[in-house]
C-alpha cells in the first residue's frame, strides 16, 4: 500500500484535498473503505429505523407520532419563514440571480423531499435511537434534578443540541466517509434559503448525536415543540442569499454572511474549513475556527465540481442530476475520493 493510500485510509480529510479538481476516481483501497463506511452508516440507520417503527406500531401511535414530527420539522411555521426569507432575498440579495435559477429549483426539490420522504423515516430512526440508548446505555440518562427550573433545562438542552450539531458538522468535514455524504450540501453554487435542505438523507444519521442532550436530561424535563420549531427556523436563515451580518449580534449568532464563508469555494486564512456553527458562533470561537464577514460575498461551491451539479446539466436533466447526487456516496469510485 502506498503512502497516499495510507493517508486516505486513516479517514481524515486534508482540506487542500477537499478542493482538488475533479478526477476520475480509481478503485483504490481507500475508496473501498469509504464505500464500506457509507454502507455501514446506511445499515445502522436502517436497523435503528426498524426498531423505531416496530415500537411505534406496537404502541399504536405511528400516525400520530409522524404527524407531530412533521409539524415540528417541516410544518407551517417553517414554510412561512422560508417564504418570508425568499421575499427578503429578492429585495436584498447577496448575489443577484433569477428567482427560478436552477440551483433554487433543485434545492426547493430537496425541501419537498425532506418534508415528504425524509421526515417520516427520520422520526423512526430517532425513536430507535432513544429506545436503544435506554436499553443499552441507560447510565447516560441522568436522574431527575428537581432543583433546576424547567426553563433552565430547556435552555441547557437547546444549547447542548447546538453544540452536538457543531461537533457532527466538524466530523462531516474531518472524515472522508462522512464528507462523501456532506459534500452535496457544499456543492451549491447558487446558495439560498432552500440550500438548508440540500442534504443527503443519510447525513441526518450523523446529526443524531444532537438527540443526546434531551435524552440525558429527559427525567428532568423536555423541550417544548415550539422551541424545536424556532430552532429549526433559526437554522434555516443562515443559508439565505442575504448580506446580513446581524451587526454586533453576529458575534453571537450565525448570520447568513457568516455561514456563507463556510460555503466559500476557497477558505480565507490557512485554507481550512471555518464557521461550522448552526445557531451559535461560540463553538467556532472556542475552536478558533470563526471568521467573521468583511468585504464582498464570496463565491460558493466546490472547486472542480466533484459532485454532479445542476449548473452543468441540461434543464431537462435536473431529475437525473439529483439522482446522481444522491447515488454518488454509494459508488465504489467517485471524484470525491480519487
Ligand atoms: Zn459543512
Ligand atoms: Zn450550510
């Protein structure tokens, strides 16, 4: 095995490699390891989903649980917020482009896919995680702290969720196998509010760690649905095609201009990825990976277009392009791992 193979099989992404031009992926041992990793993630996810589905069927509340989850993750509040942001994007765009730009159309398709086809199985998987944690790692679930006010518990859980999302996002950039799933999100060259939902469905498996704060403190109190909905809306705003920096508040909360730097084709400074935060910028500041916006909006996307993208396909081929995007992580050889 060559030194190059060894460097790749340790599964750590070199950020310079991340921006390598497209090449035809060879069937290298490293490619096989990454393919096996994606297949393993898919297998574990399916297993957890089966556990969750079985439990919901046994409890007789499958329909109710899925309906509640859809309301929290893809309900009317989210669509209203998205609609308002679309209007703002037309009024104050960071990058002027047609409303029906190909990137917008495809990413709107990803929103529909999320609401209709991802939320139900994701709910089953989340239920499966909760069951398996209580079954095999019950020591993680702390006993009740009666002295902590309910509001404080809710705040701690939400901050914990944001910290876990930051860690999972960092891992998506750190490990080649996970980057195979996350690269689709970064491939958008016409970033807008719909890009929030431009994710491979299996990426949500990585973010399952965000369930842990609520599980750990479940005996003391939960987070109300309205807080989950508000958090979901706050996560959506940073992808907007807006110049908004939030002024002084932009040092605390993730703004569209701040998150755009995370999607930049070329990172400023040392060339490594920055600005992993979802809602709070403090995690990036603690890790010294925060770069605050100054100057014009940077172009987004991936150098060399290693992910099939709609901007280089014919308008009639958009559905085929989306299929290729979703299938790419399962291919033995891809331009992402050559
Ligand atoms: Zn990222
Ligand atoms: Zn993003």
